[in-house]
């Protein structure tokens, strides 16, 4: 299979003088998104619940010379979300980009899922994302300009066993994406989504394919024959947030290596 690309998708300086907020921006995909936006000139504001998650992106900014600020935030608390977005707008004069990346997930049969687990995932991945979009969007609407990118999943429309909580949250966030795009698009604020397939991250590995055998089974179901890299997905997120995607609103980029395509009558990759 072809090796994944390692070069940035967008021109240098694409986000110069722009302010970008990334939730869950210190680990996994969020870290790569923060790096991508920072390297392209944005002043990146990383928000997550754990201050320890901010160390890597802060070090990257110092080493590579891009601007990073961090803030501890639990996206489930709407008043604190509103305060945090207001503080960013007051300090930097604007919020140009919001990437709703914060989420939670774990495998559990639906009949055994406890209410606490259901609420935790819904509150972060759906309610928290809306609170952030609402708070950041308020400032964007005042300026008549902005871009929001919501990270969803392909099982938002297909469903998938063992993740009913996350599937419900991501389906809801896709509906939020389309609704806000319809409501805010004419006022200068674009809202789009990305639905990544499987990619390597510590959180996903621990929660979704904790064994080598499980990982191999997932890879075999992907026509591309490999996982995505977080770098690849982050480049697509940056594109959606950029001026190069100015005519995209209410859209979703599916980036899953073809995993959701029909497998046909035989096994994946075999002719009949």
C-alpha cells in the first residue's frame, strides 16, 4: 500500500493572523490538528480538561516558533465554556476557527451500558460540542466570519455494535453541523464536519482495539489496507477551516480508506 503523505496540504501562512480554538487539542488527533494550524500561522488556543495534556503542544510551539495558549476547560459546563470563549475573544480580538475534537468513547454492549457511561459520552461529544459552537459562534457571528469543524464518525449514519453512546452523540453532532450551517451560513459562519475512519492513537487503541488481533481485524476491513495517520486527518481538518474551503458549508469529509463501502458478495478484496 502507498505510504501516507508527510507534507502539509495547505500553503504556508494560510492561517496567519487567525485565532483557532481546538478542544481536546493536546492529545491524539487534537494534538495533530493544533500542530497543523499552528504551523500554518494560526494562534492556537488548546482547551482540554487535563492541564498535563497541554505540555506537548506548548513544547512544540516553543520549539517550532508558532503561538500556542492553553486553557483547562470541561466542555460539559456551558457557563465555563462561554467564559472561556469570551476570554479568548477579549484577549485576541477574534475567534476565527473552532475545531470540536473533544470526545469520549469505549466499547460496551448496549444492554450493559450504564446511564453514567451514556451521559458521559453524550455530554462531551454532543452537548459539549454544541456549547462550544454556540459560544464561539456568537463571537464569529458578530464579526460575520468564522469556520467551525466538528469531528464526527462514519458510524453516525451507519451505526456500529458496542458504541451506541458514541454513535448517538456523533449522529446528533452531524445534525447540529447541518443545522448550524443552514442557520449561520448566510451570516458568514461556515460549519462542516469530518468523519475519520480508524487511525492510530493511544486512546483509540486502548478503548477500541486493545489487542493486536483486534487491530489486525480492523485493518483487514479497510480497503486501503492500513490505518489513517492523525497527520492526514489533521490536514483535512485544516483544509475545512481554511479559506480554500470557503464554499463548503454543511459538508462532511469522509476519510476512512473505504471502510464503509459495500464489501460485495465475497470477502473484502476478493473477486467473485
